[in-house]
C-alpha cells in the first residue's frame, strides 16, 4: 500500500480537487481512488483533512430524475416530521431533541405564554 501525497492548505497542485470543488464544476469522483490528501493545521487538535481527486478522471454528475427528486422530497419530509405530534415542523428535527421544539419544551402557561 502506497502512502498518499500530503499537501498543506491552499498548496495543492492544479488538477486535484475536493468532492465539493468537483461538485461545483458539475463533476463527481466516479469511483476513482483518492489521489492526495490536504491538511489544514489547527491549534491544540489534529489537522483538518480533505481528500483530493483527479479532475481529469472525474465524471459528470448524474442528472436528477423525477423518481430521484420524489425520493429526496420524501426523505426530507420525513426529517421534518415530528414523531410525537406528526406535524411538519418546517425545519429538520434536531437529533438531540428527537421531536419538534414545541413537543420537547411544552409551554406550561398554555398558548398565551406569561403575561408579566
């Protein structure tokens, strides 16, 4: 097993890109192996690591089909639906709460709230 070349932050050569950079160009890695590694140093912790892929081997992103779009909408709706009250919260339910904010923190004074 060979080791990956490691480049410091902002010093990677042309022709290599992260997944996000490929996506911004309408590309995806397409099954290729990681070509290099990018490291950004941090204080008191290990460096941030990003994997780099060759742009010349990247392939175009698959187009969004109606079936994929419908599946994505269903998945996002499920992430917004509160399991307690079964309503669409209008935002992604935080995993730490497990339910929408009104269910997690019910108002003890009713819907009017306090009148201080």
